[in-house]
C-alpha cells in the first residue's frame, strides 16, 4: 500500500512540474533569429585604358561683358584652345577625378570699322572708327588676337569610369594663364572716291603690343556632355585690360569641346 501511495505522489509531483513549465513557456515570446546583412563588395574598375579627355580641343563663340556701345564688334568672334591634361581618379570613388594640364588659348575678337590701336602712345587703348572717304584708309575685318599659355585644373565626374568615351560626363574648374602675345590683324583698304569704285591700295596690316593688357588671366570653366563631345563655357574673372587702360572687359565663351586619348 505504501508503494502505491509513493508512486501516486511522484506521479502527481511530476505532473505539477510539467504544468508549470508549459505555463511559463506559453508566456515567453519566441526568439527571432536576426538575419545578418553581408556587405556587398565594392566594384573594382579597370582604368588602365580609359580615354578620359587627356587631349582637349575647344572652339567657341566669344564676346566681352562690359563692352560700351562705342566699341563695335561684328561677325563671329571666337576662341580656339588646345590642352593636354593628366587625369588622376580618386581611389575611393573612381567616378570622380582631378585633372591638371598645360596648353594654349587664344581669343579672336572681330571688328567692323573699329581699329584697336595697340601701337598708340596714349595711356588708354583707343578703338578708332574710320569711315570711307577719298584718299582715307579704311579698315576691314579687323581682329584683335590675344594668346595665352594656360594651366587648366578640373574636378571631373564620369558616369562609367571604364568607358568614359561612351558615358555622361561633367567637369568644373579654373585655368590660369600668362599672355604670350596681343596684336591686331587688319585688312587695310584705300579708295580713290566715296563710291569705292577704284581701289588704290590693299594690304594686310599686323601690329602687336602687350602694354595695354593684363598679362595674367584667371578663368572659370565648365563642361558637360557625352563621350568625346562636351559643351563648354568660360568666364574671365580678371579684367582684359590693365587698370586705367580702358573699360572693364571680361571675356566669356560658349562652345564645343572635343576630347580624346
């Protein structure tokens, strides 16, 4: 009888413990296994053969901001620039790079009858207007050409660093230049009468002098485009002429860039 009672007591104790364990487990929320995110490896670019605008040729339309009405420009005034540049991609973000180079930039400003007298003895640059009259020299298609040795610097972005010749690209920068030469090229005509029926003389006059010009220039630059072709714009921060040598003229240019290599 004692054995039966002992067995019954053990059974009841075991059942009570089992009930307590089940109850406690029911109140404990199930643990969620967190998923660990594996970081994606950075894409590695092969930049050994990318043609990222190491050579630049630029042709654009140029005018002067601040030009007074007394200066009469006419026709297609242009800029022609050529640069060779070294490109340095950022290691962490190869889509961005810095570039520095060296080249030559020249502005060709066209006048109708005005003649910039760069050889004059006056303190200011004179833009002389000459009209047709008997036995008077008449200037036709005069150009004022300023040429600079320049060092451009650019911060560049390209959408596909491995194939920049087939990708969207953007560049912002500045270029610093020193003047090599400034001068005029003018076709000089002389007629015998007002009707210009008989031509007395016709020759090309070239004169050069840098004394009126600021020989250092600083220019802001921007380019945007696709592949080898970009639209570019420039604005000169420094005055074209020296202080006191004439009006405050600041050249600006809009044109087409062709890049390669």
